[in-house]
């Protein structure tokens, strides 16, 4: 447990702490939430879905082993790999199944989303976090402002509140970016390392390498749907 905590930065620890407290609060308010989670988990264990997730995990493991054998992946990138799998790999697989087409334009959109300049900013923001005490304040505060912003956007009567929230979030963003830039500029030697380069490039590299797998999953999904439709038509004709 301590080894896992050691992998997490202060923002991730603050998120886990507040997430745990929120779950405890929700559980105390409605203890039926446990059965709801259990139903979702059971649905995830449906044979076809289970086969899909096992296949996705196996392909990801193959990418990791191949990159490790080539000297392009090391154990220092475990956390980023897990984040990529649950934040990009699994969701992209789900979207590929639901996609109506998987043409060149669709693949280009995925490639452009994987290779973008904002990845550098996102990496630096995640690398240079504030002390735990500050993150414990900022994490729920930013989350609260974002939720209020969503509510205000959908109600014209709250237009003035939305403008205020936009300005507050902008100031928080400017303050955060100032912290990141100062931290990065005062730690150039620590920033420009092989480990950091590997962690930065992992997500776009894995996403691009995932494209053939996503296409295969899409083809399999279309084949399954066509087979189901044929069976339905045959049953209807027989009836």
C-alpha cells in the first residue's frame, strides 16, 4: 500500500482523499449505491464484454512488453501506462465498437487527438503539482466551481454568475500555470530527462499503436451485429 502511495503525487492523493470522503457521504445518504455498483460490475462480466476487456488488456500488455524489449518503456512509466489504459485505451475501445464507420477520417481524428501541443502543457501541469495542503484546498474548490459553471451555462438567468465563475477559474488557471512555469524554469536539468520524455510520449505513442487494434475491434463488432441481424431475419421468416 505504501509503495502505491509513493507513486502518487500530492494532487492525486488529494483527489483520492476527497473521492473517498464523497463516497462515504453518498453511502451514508443512500446505502443502495453499493447494489448499483454491483450491478454495473456484473454487467461488465458479461462473456462478450469480458472477452473484449481481456483482449484489450492483452494487446496493451503486448505493447508494453514490446516497448520494454526495445528499451522504450521502463517501470518508471507504470503509473502513466495505467492512466492511459483506463483514460484512453479502454474508452477508445468502447467508442470503436459504437462507431458507425472506421474510415481514414476517423483514424486521422484519433491521431490528431493523440498528437497535440497541449499534451506538453498537460504533462507539465501534472508534473509540477503544489504541496498536499494546497491541493487539498484546490481540488474540491476547482471541482465545485466547474460544477457551478455547468449549471450556470444551462440557465440564462445565471449569466452574471457564469461570468464571475469564468473569471475565477481563469485566475486559478493563471496561478497554476505560473506555478508550473516557475517550477519548470528553475528545474531545467530535472525536467529534461529520459524518464520525463518517456512519460510524455507514452500516451501519444500507445494511442497511435492502438489504431490497428481499434480497427480490428470495429470490424469484429460490425460482424457480430450483422450476424445478429441475419439471425433475427431468419427467425422472423421462420415464424
